[in-house]
C-alpha cells in the first residue's frame, strides 16, 4: 500500500518572512523558542526574524545548534523550552537548526530520551500529536527539512538516526529566498548538491508515488539549471528562488524514501560530524547510481533516462559522470580521501549504513560487499 500525503502549508516568495507573526497567531504559538545557530545571529538574520514578531511576544533564543545536531544540544534546548514555558518552536537556519527544532518539539512534550524516538528503535509509534508545533524558516537551499517528516540527529552513542513521524512536520514553512542571498558560494554549492541528491535519490526509490516522482523531476530540473548561477553569483535572485524551490521539492518527494547515498552519508556523518552532508551526498551519488542502474524498477520505468532528460542530457549513462563533473565545477571535493576518510574506517561506515533507515528503500538492497565497493569507488 502506498501512502501519498502532501504535507503542510508553505509560504513561498521574497518577503514571506513578513507573514511570521500571523502564522504564529494562526497556529497558537504565543511563547516561542527560536532554535538557530551563532552564524545566523552574526549574519543579522535572527534580528530580521525577531523584528517580525510582536514586541509583546516573549521570545527565548537557543543559538547553539551544532553543524550536525546531536542529543546533547536537544537536551540543552529542551531545558530552555521548559524553563521559559514555551508553547512552540521557530526554527531559523539550515537543516541542522530545523532538525534540532524537531527533536526539541518531540522531547519537550514526551517522556524518554531522544534515542527512544529513533525510527531504528521503533520510535515512530511513540511520537504523538502532543509534539510541540514548529514553524520552519530555512536560510539555506539544501535539506528541505522545512517540509520533511523527519529529523536526522546524532545520539550520545554516535549513531546518526532518523526521528520520523507525521507529527514532526512543521505546521508551516516560511520559504523566503531573501534569507539565502548572503549564503557563501561553497555552502551554496554543498547545500545545492544536497537538494539535487534528494531529487535524484527519491526518484530512484522503488515505492509507487507518481506525484512525488513528478515533484522530484521538476525539482531536479530547477536545481541543475540554477546551481552554478547561485554559486557564482550569490545575489542572483532568480537562481536563489529556484534553488530554494528545488530544496523544498526534494523533501516533499522523499516521503518515498531515499537509499544508499543517504545510508552512507548518515553513517559517515555520525562517525565524523565535521563532514558536510551535502558534500558527502555529491561524492556518493555516482557510485550509487552505477549500483542501482540494473535494478528492475530502474529498468522498467527508464528512470535513468528520465533523470537525464530533466538534466538536459542525452542518455541515462551520462547521469553519474555529469554529477561528478558538476561537483568539480562547483569546487567541491570529488572523493572521500580529500576529506580525510581512510579505508580502515570502511567497516564502521558499512555497519552504520546497513542499520540506517534509508538502507531498505534503495531500488536494490545492498550487501556489505556492495557498500564496500561503493566506498572504494568514492575514494
């Protein structure tokens, strides 16, 4: 049985941030906790957000989101939420801040440690409608977490896990491309490749969901045509709008599931949280596409040829090489070795990938040897 569900309210346009106070009132958030990071505060974006809230609104700010959000940060933010008797969360930032906000929304309103809500621990059934409401305001164009039903968080034991439930979907996403205009080129490139990876990998996932497939292909079309422009000229408003849309579309679509790219990225990101998730996805994509190409669902639905068409290529055989070429054009690392990954790390990466929630939704299930081959091809 296929679940097809679209998904939440999205306010999308330049200037959409001006709708924040009205959305808080609509949802019933009167004492928000803003979850963000120090970079967002330093860039002045937090001040922009605060200016849109009523001066009578008591606001608490947690600005210590780490690059890869973890259980310790969830605990600290939950303590602030409870101390100030907050009744909702406003996430401002990239996927890290939005995912942390989702973890806070769950853990502030349910008993038990974060680990108990991880999908690999059977935690989805423990997450209820008591989850605090979240408003998500993305400042990057990559994860699409503002419309996603999951959060990726690192547990105290080092595992990078998914906390997934319809109850963690933000009540509204305020997507204002204006907030991305100051994003540096390298971060624009890395987050943009994350969006491309989402569109590609969810399209390859075998679940039957034609609306998601259509959204993913259109998102890929937009991202592939605009990522260089957005990276080269961060003030290009058309490119920024299309990249933010592609990011949002990738996440709307990945309710189908993802696959080995994310199994590997989640595992390696848990081992070394300094590594950027989007960069890892870009590196793993060519090897995973090569592994997937002969899966029955890939052949029967001509998926590589359809991806190629969205990317303006002539053949499905060109998809993997084109991704590698784009990664190089954007100035991102082409292999794991450039990131300091060594072959002695492979067994730990494979062990984590086999347990990841994205492992089972790949077009063909990978074995340990398959993952080892993908890692070798990605060095």
